[in-house]
């Protein structure tokens, strides 16, 4: 299951559309949708491959043993957990 998920995660990490780390006892996948601020402090959103992200999120939802849908989504699998967030969450 983990290897199948990683086949979808790795292309997102390679193109900097996401970061993937392990800490706090779980994997954290953060979608890079926020670029920063302009000179007037307006938010600059970053384009990313939404189709690949949607496919991954749908796969996680369909294959997880349980899902906690909160601000951050937490997907439970047999042997590992994956938390999903977006860089724009931290603004």
C-alpha cells in the first residue's frame, strides 16, 4: 500500500508541488499552493498539478482504513498514517 502511494507522491515532490516528511509518528504531505506575498502584502498563490493531487487524495480516501476530516486530513492505514495539508494553511 505504501509503495503504491509513493508512486503518486514522488512526482509531486520532484516538481516541488508537495513536500513529504516523517515526523511526530506520521507522514506529512504538504501541497505547495502558496508562493508568498507581493510588495503590497497580497497573497501569491502557486500553481500546482491539481489533477495529480486530486487523484492522490481520492486514492487515499478510497484505500485508508479510516479518515479524520478536519482542517488537516488524516488518513489511517495498516502500519502508517498520512496527514495532508497545504502551505496556504499556515498563512
